[in-house]
């Protein structure tokens, strides 16, 4: 092994010496000729029912990819929004003749992947099993098994998902952005809500499938190790009985941009950062002569880590983990969007910088280097992706559905390289919202609104469903209420400060649902002032065991081992008791206001512990702690973790919450306490 390593180093040194001798690194090398990419050409045929079939023969690998897409005109689901979502979740449960288990067992037997959605299906398989897998995909698509039991189950899952999204700032922002850009009565602006989902019945879903899952607007794309003539026979046999439908284009109002830049604000008191979207409606088509210029303009503005938005908001200012832009190109109207997630305190500044960058690319020519790099990125991605079956399939599909010329993708690189800086500027002026941008901000009104008011732009207010509302009222804290009074009321509500301070150890046994396919079992141990241990197991097997002995945190489990000390555990070290609220000091606390938690007023207490800030919410009426929030840094950016406490029960004179629902981004888990033991059964040895 040692000789091999030395040999490798010698080769590296030799190459380095020779390269340095032959290349002048001060001179940028000239670009070589543009790569030539051979794009797979499709052959096609159409069944009598209208199904269009595109076949791309590619025998490089013994595999076949199949994609079925229903390309209907956009439709409005209205007061039953959620029908298509429920249909998509129910498809794949077998057919009227094959049970769900048997259906999935057959797919597994062939080692295939088959997936269904409300507007189509896809499959991937070895070529020798292609006829069998195509048959299963056809049967699952055209004759899905939809029972009342499955419908009730999927509907409840969807409702639970909606409940968890009510407090998810990113989910609310996405819904409201579309609702305001397109209008709530537009197919792209409506979204599923609990009120609309509860209107949906099993018959609605079945009728939706019958009406909209039709062949005359459908495209079946088959790419891989197949022969056209054999495919034609197979497809005709499997899809010949698929009956035509009559899907007419609905009449709905076309969306329009605002006449002047306007801020549209949604108040979410639990937000620790603001979601910003700068939007405008576009009507860009892939067949437009300035399509490539628009794509390059977007790449330079916010297409990735090298984009101007990213370099400004993240690299120069450190306000966000990333800021990006996108511009839609479709036969239907779409939107331009520039986005960022930023701290509440810099929301107004981030909006200014996003608008500045949009204005700059609309008024100034991009540099030669920026344009060259953007072209290289596009060409590189195109070349890297060109031979992937799913990419070949999507290209064949877009060629048909977008009305592209047959040589569109063959000329892709040439057309990209032909774009000039002047064309980029013109495309940005035409397709990027600037002076008529709709700025959507979802954030914490009490912290964000004063700065937004001072920006000199109209500020309009909306609820979480995109409906206009009045400016959010800020409930003032009575002058005679202090942090100490809030804590005293809480300690009295749970049993008294003296009893809380007398607790030396607590053992809590609970279950966690929503974190894994099966419920997890948790045993939590605490010892004053700050020792903790949590053992998490699933079906008798330990998943994680984490201990903090007062100075060092250690974790072990299926994900490996970890250890932290010093600043990383300062918050844990700072804790002074099992019920820490009994030991808070005045210098740790601040009363920031009154906010709603589940519709009820709660005092918001800011607590600094070990250099980190936690917000605790105490119900104004009961005095009980009902919520805690904390912002933590992750590789994806700041994440707000929220825990909601309820179902307080008395144990040896002290009340403990027995249901805790924790949200971290899209992840929601419910902890249910089964047993609490005070001042027995826990020793210092448990934390070693």
C-alpha cells in the first residue's frame, strides 16, 4: 500500500511540473467548439381513442421507461378542491380485479417501479418484463381500485397534513403566492383546504377520474430497449378500450400584474423569519424567439449559487442561506418569482435588494463573464442530462405539447450560445416584474410591519388563504403585567413554586407518532440541575440513546456516535432545575407581547438561556405554558421548531403536559406521555 501511494504522488508531481512548463496560466484558454449532442428522435402513432404514443428506441441498456401524461387544459375544482389530490393518492391500490397486495407483489416480482398520479403514471423496468409492467400500469391507470375504506384513510391523511401546514410558514407562503398571483378562482391559484376537502366524497373522486382521465388529451412516451412495431401492438392491446372524454376548457379570468409595486402581507406570529416572494405574471412560450434570452437572464439573476441574488443577499449581506429566481415558460400563463427566507429584522432591506437586482438586470447590460458562465452552465447541464431516459421522455413530450419544432433540442446549444447581452436585458424587461411587482411577505407582523410601513409602498393584508383582511391588531400587554408575574401565574397553575423547586428527578415514559412508520417509545430521565437522558426505541430496538451529564453531551445509535461540549452545549449547562421556569432570573427574561395560540391570547416571554433565545407562550386565562418556539441553524437555513403543550395532568401535586406536538419545518410529531415518576428511580449513574 505504501509503494502504491508513493507511485501516485510521483505521477502527480511529474504531471504538475510538465503542465506548469507548458501552460501560461495568466492567459484564459480559448473556448473549444460547442459539443454536439445527439437527441433521440421519437416515432409516433395515435390510437382511435386519441391517445398519442411517442417511442424513442434506445438499446444502450436493457431498460424501458414509460410515462403517461394527461395534458388537459387547466380546470378549477372550486369548493371541492382536493379531488385530484385524493385521486392521485388512491391510484396504485390495485384494480377492481387485482387486490392492492397482489398488484404490488407483481410489480415487486418484476423488479419494476410503477407510480401513479391524478394526471398520469410512470414505470421503469427491465426490457424483458416491459410487456407485463405496461399491462399493470395500464390496468392501474384505467381501472383503479377505489374503496370507501381507502378513501377515508387517504382523506384523513390529507386533513392531518393540512392541519400541520397551518403553522408552516413556507407552506402558507406558497399557497398565498399562487392565490395572489393568479387569483383564488384560477386553476393555478386555488389550493386544497380543509373546508374544500371535507366536501369531497368517494363518488366525486370516481367521477373526477372518469371525466378527466381520458385518452384524447393523453401522451404515452416510451423510451428504451424496444422496437416500434412491438410497442404499437402492445399499446393497442392494453389501451384500446380506454374511452374518449369531452374535456372542455373552462372559462376563467386571465391573471394580470398590479400597476405599481405593492407589498402583500400575511401575519404569522410564530414566524422567526420572513418568506419573501417578488412576483409577476409572464406569458413566455418555449417557441418565443426570446425564450433562450429569458432563461439566461434568469440564470444570471437567481439561477443558483452564482446568481446575483445569492451573491447579494447571502454572500455580501449574510441575510439568508439562499435567494433564487425562476421564470415559467408554458402554453399557459405562468409567473416570474424571486424568493428569499430572511430574518425578521432585515425583511425590508432584503426586499429593497431583490428589487434593486431585478432593476439592474433590466437596465444594465450583463458582463461578458456572467453571460459566458450562464451559457456554460446551461450547455453543461444539457449535455450531462441528454442521455437520461426521463430527460429524453420529457423532451419528446414537450416537443408535442408545447408545439416545438422537431429540431428544437438539436439546436438547443446553438441557440443558447447565440444570445447577446442586449437580448438578455430586453428579455428581463419583458418578463421580470420590476416596477409592477407584487411583493408577498409572510412573517411576524409585530416585528416586520413597522419597517414595511416605512418603505413607501402600499401594504395590503391577507389571511393564510389569500383573502383580504384588516391590518393585524397588536394586543398590548397591560402595564401591570411583568415577566415575573407571568411566571408566578404559571408556577401556581401547575402546583406552586416550592413544589416545582423540590423536584430532583423525573422519569417520563412516552410514545412518539409521526417520526417513523411505527410509533417510537421514549424514556426520558432528568436530574437537577441539568442532567438529561433520552432513550428512543422502536419495536424493542434502541434507535438512539443520548445523555448529558452536566458538561458533555453524548449520543449513540443507528446514525452513529456524536459528542459535544463547550459552546455547543451552553444552553444545556445553563439550565438550573428540572422545571426550569422556577429558576429563571430577571436578566434572562423579556415580555414581548400578546399573541394568539390556537385562537387564545398568550403572553410571549423571551428567555435567553446559554446564549440562545427561546420564546415561551403562557395562556392569559389559565396561566399554563402552551407553546415554545426556538430558531435553530441547519444546512438548509434557519428552522423554526415549535412545541405545543396540552392535556395537563397532575402527578404527585404537579401538573405536566401529557400531549406535546412538535413541528420542525414539514415534520410534525406527536408525543403522548404514558407515565411520569417524580423523585425516584433515577440516579446519577444513569447519565454516565
